[in-house]
C-alpha cells in the first residue's frame, strides 16, 4: 500500500479521535459546571448564566495568570465566575461594579471577539476582569441596567 495514503489516513483517524475525546471532556466539564451552578444558586435568583465563559484574567494580576473556561452567573447581588480547572470561584458584588465595556483585548490577550470586561472596586482599589462569552453585548446591557 502507498505510504503516503497510510500516513494520511492515520492522521485523519488520529485527529478525529482527538476531536471526539476533547468534545467528550468539554461535555463532561459543562455538565459538572451546570451541576455546581444548580446546587449553588436557586433557579429564581439567576438572571443570566453560561457554562461556556472563557476567563481572560484579572487586570491587577497581569498577563501571566491562569486563564480557563467556566460558568459565569449573574444574580441580582453579584457576578459570579466558577473556573472549571482548577476550580476557583470569583465573585463581584453588583454594588462594586463601576462600569462594563467590550474591548477586543485584555491584559495583552485576545480571542478576536468582543469581550465582557467588568471594572469594579476591590479591597485594594479599582480592578478589571474579562471573559469571552456568547452574547457579550446582552450581558453588558443587563449589568449596566443593574448598576445605574
């Protein structure tokens, strides 16, 4: 048999297998996040939620920090983010949010879509946090209505 053909088929099979394994892992992660959100929050208190938020970090911690996917939850009291791996939770009380913007980059990083960036008052001063999330404009508008 032609060696080039065998290599091409092997690469296609390998990439297909990798795709299905990664899809399975992401599906399990989203299911785990969904369960965490369901157990942590009452259904009626959730104003918005996504288990597909891509965390780009906190401004004060600089560019060399752990990013990751997780669940972003908006309640009347705060904006919560639960990073999937390693699991960590961030909470920004609504009363501390100064403004919301949609930059294309954050901390020198970009995923080439408008980001949801929240500027807030922390214990140590003003800070920012950002996510790449579907419908970032809708999230921005909803949060802005809450902080006015």
